C-alpha cells in the first residue's frame, strides 16, 4: 500500500505523514506473528514509542506559518516554537547529559531514591495532566527558535541519537543514578524513558496552543 504523498507548504518543509501509519502496521503484524517480547529489547521498546511521538511533532511543523510559530497567548506563556525549543534543547542539555553521567558511572550509586512525585510518574508511565506553571526566568524559559527548519533538524538529530542509545540503555547499570530536581534519583533507563514521557506530556500544551492559533 503506497504511503501518503508528501505534504508541502510555502516554507519548503516536507514530511511523509503516512510513515507512522506504515510503521505501526508493520510493527503490529510482526508482533502478532512473533510476540512483542521477542521483537525488541526494553531500550528498543522505549525508542519505538519515543519515535512515534517525536514524529508527531516533526510532521506538525508543516501546520504552522512562521508568524504562528512565534505567536504567544500572553507575555507569560510560551509560543509553539518555544515548546519545540524546550523539547529539543532540554532533551539534549538535560536528559541526555544525565543518561551519559549514568553510562560513565559518574552518578551516585544508591538503591531507590525517587521522590513521591517520581514514584507516581513512573508508576503511571506519564506526567499528571495538571498544568505545571513555572515563573518566567532566563534559566528556564526557552528562547524562540530561529526557524521551523532549525527545529526539524534538531528533531531528526535527536531521533537518531535516541536510536543509537537504545542498545546502550539495555546494558546500563541500574544502580548508577543521577538526581532529577523533582523526581529524585533516576538511572539511565529511567532518564531515557523520561524523554519519551516528556515529549508525550507536552502534546497537551500543543493541543491548547493549536486551539489558540486556530482562533486567529
């Protein structure tokens, strides 16, 4: 079955929107024949779900004009461009660095160590639906990216980095941990899993911003 034709927009970005559907069908077919447990490792399974979510963000870049990408509901709220920047740069500079510290045995060797919110998040496999409000600050507030093309490149690079890390995740020590400021002590596979949950969590924010942009 042929995939959907590429979508194009005046900005020149092109994505194959049917790619996720094709991969999902192939995955389900193979899993039905061989069993999911024989299909992929824990790291590979996390990457599979991450890539599905990351490509939602990737394909959605076609939906915005440059003006929409920078428009904010208010001075204290983020634009959709800032959300993209937060996901791409936050993952590179925060989550993946923590993974690396655990790989290199530079973390703290300890059993347990999650906070109560951390235990809840990993038990549920997702962040709570409640909005998390953090006052604007130079340390936390993401900047507006220069272009959608910059975020496309960042997402594609991030997908490949996550793909390459999946086998390492399966070999990582479960007791080498690095502290998350809110969730407590996490090991490499937990930091890796947190990236997928983080991307999925911000889909709620994306939906709210999409409604805001549709009204203008």
